C-alpha cells in the first residue's frame, strides 16, 4: 500500500497581529501560530529578537503576497536600557564585556537622545538577523566571526524619553524599517561615556495596525482547547482572529 499524502494544511487568507512573547524566536512563534490554525501557508513580516515582545504580523495565504509592504513600513517601540554596562549583543541576553561608572545628568541624556532624531547612518549589529551569504549575521557572531557591514540609512521620526531612574532609561521610538534599537541604545551608551544595553524591548506598532487587536499565543491555544471541548472545528473560533483581511491590509499599508 502506498503512503497517504501528507496533509499540508487548510487555506487561510488574512493577517493576525501576534503579541510575540519573550524568549522565543519569531520563526518559532510563526510555526506555533501556523500549527494552531493548521494553515497551508504563513509567514511573518519583520523578525523580533528572542528578548523582544510585541507586534508580529503573521500573514496567511493571499496576504503573504503583500508582506513586503509591512517589511518596508514604519515601526514603533518601547525600550528600557541599563546604563553602565555594555554587552557583546547590546542586550541582556549577551555577556557583559565592559562596566563603567554612570555620571549622566538629565540634560546630558536629553541632548544625546535628541541627536538620534532624523536621518542617520547605522551599522547593523553582528547579532542581527540580517543575512550575509545566505546566513544571518548572528550565526557568524556566535562562531566568533566578524563580517564587514555597510552603514545603512535609517530615519528616527521621534524618540522620546519616558523615564530616567537610577541607571534605567525608558524611551519610545518611532522609526523607519531596518532600524536596530539595540544599536541605538549601544550608541547612546557610548555617547554618554558609560555604556548601555537593552533590558526590555517591545514593538508597539507596525504601519497603522491597532495595538489593541493583538492576540497572544495563550489566547489562541485557549480557543483551540475550547473548540475541542465543544467538539467543533477550531476554525469556527480561530478564524475571527484573522480580523484584518486583504482589503484592510492594502488600506493600512498605503
């Protein structure tokens, strides 16, 4: 007897705004959502670091054809940085490579932050997911290999200081595609002369999609379990989460 053809999943068209949890990669989050929906085709638009949380749009089916628009769209973040310590990854997942005394006034901090507004050139971190010869840079970094990177033009439309307490700085950033918040924080630390790294990063916006429409993996898994308990098809409860369909998608990215 021949083998039964492997089920590939069902056709689903639309977008879900996942609130990615910390501690997992964007691809892992994508695979979890794809399995929950038993979707035939899915892809995410713009990776978040494992440390980072927040908006990760996942496109199903026909929506994947327009994913480039989301990759090219503006992003918004909330970030907390710790002054006085620099790490090899520019975030708290890395190893501390330098510790310096913090002598920073509020005025110094505000002036330094203001200098990031506008168009600048930024060199991507070696621990980014940017590809070099088909491999993400972080794979080279973990192997101890330094790869030359060209500075890229980015735009920081707004960067706002929310809180400065002790050695902690909290900011909001509205920026163009390709902006690495870890690099901004590392550069800020060097500008202040004390070093800094990211301890919390949350993406709060992609294009014009509403923050309040995000759903968590826990919410999706609860709907899946509810469908099993009610002995109904999971799609009956899950598919309403794909609330932003193709027409709305096109509107949001204009």
